[in-house]
């Protein structure tokens, strides 16, 4: 059963010359004990979708439609005070840059204890013990000592672990991991992803993984939503997606992945559209080698192409596999 559902989310930004839509009828859900990956090129709307869940959009952003249901309750109807109790405690963010996510003027322990005081109403020895347990859970050695360290004394990987510990100590049911391994080297990336998988299976936490790295997705995600220009163009179970990708954009992304074969890497011609570009029909059609006349005029609906597998492409009028 889904713990969080994003339903028909529409949002955009107010500019001096008018409103520009950025998200179009976005739909996906998160389940306990599963990792759902939101993938696509930079600027496609992945982070905006996540920030909509947290209620942390910039002032120029506007939600124009849809719902985000957390345990059946619409987060858009919550007050700021109610959202503050949910954010960090029930739904936690693992930001993409651990280097700048901790306050350099305070020890890591002080910052973790502040989180416990705000969200768990814990202080003193009980709070310190809870912080030690959280550090142990994310495999930070000598937790009693490391809690007294400042952020500059932590490596990038340890900072990311400390941020994850802050979410775990509040028993967060949902983790939103926004490019959690971007600033880390390959070895540390693997360690962080193993840690997130352990959290998913042992604590049954629901994880939303935002990334452009399909290799990372293939090794870790249970479900995948592919975004392009503010729309979900394909939803699938992870194993189905890599075996039988359906949307031309999904195929193009997979064909651009390095492999052990000596084949030349394929590139996707052109660039993702700007929010200011007005493209009629399917927004991928200027870059799509399968483009038909209808693609330039109409927006394709989501077609069911398999079990728990949907794709927004007119080729599916006849259920054609690429």
C-alpha cells in the first residue's frame, strides 16, 4: 500500500512576463520498504516534484493543481506549522550536496541534538544516547567522539551519513534522496547506496531517489518514473524497464549508457526544452527519431504497455516495442 501518492501535480513559476508551467499532471507513488527512482536530464522537474512534497518551493513557484497524499491526507491542505512537524520528522530530505548542508559553526552532534529536541522533544542523556544509536545505524565509527566533531572534520561520505542519521533518529517514514551521491567518489557512492538499501529493507522506509544516473537506478531501485520537460513519460517496475523500455526517451537514455561492448555510444540529439519554450504536442518530438505528425499536435496519453508498466507515446496505439 502506498504511503505517499502524488496525484495530477501541476506547478509553475511566476516571471515578470507571466506564468510558465513546469510540472504537468505528475503522478507517482511511494511504498514502504521500496525505492522509487525519479530519473531524467537536468531541468526536467525532478527536484521541483520533490520540493512540492516537502512544501519547500521558492516564493515564485505556484501549485496550480493536484494533490500530494501522505497516509491519505493532502499535504497541500496543511498549515505551515503542521508541515514543520511533518518535514524532517516524517518526511526527510537527503540533499545533493553534503558539503554545504551542515552548519560549520556547530558540532555535528549539536545539530543532531537540535533535531531531536524539535521533533522528538528529547534532551540531555536520552537525546545523546539516541544520537549515538543513529550514528551507529549509519556506521559512523566511534560515535561518542564523532558527535563532538565539526563538519569540516568529516569527509563527504561521513557528512552524508550524518544527514541520513538525522532523518533516522526521528523515525522518518519517507526519505527523499536528491542526487545523494553526486559529490562523492565512486567507492563512497556505493557505500551510501548500500546504506540506503539497508534502511529500506530493515526499517521499511520508503525512499524517493532523484537521479540522472541510470546505472545507479538499475542496481538499487524497485520502481522507476522517467521525467521529461515536466511530465512523467514512463512508469515501470525496475526489472521491466531495463528489459523492455518503451518510451523513445527511455530508450535514448539507456542507449547512451556505457557498456562492455565496443559499440559507439549513442547521443540524444538536441537539448531538453527551456521552461520558456512553447512546444505543442509531445515535448520530446523535436528530438525523437520516431516522430509522427500526431506527435507535433497532440499530447500522448499514458498507455498501459505491461503489468505495472505505462508509457506516454503514440507508438503504443498499436503497442509497438522499440
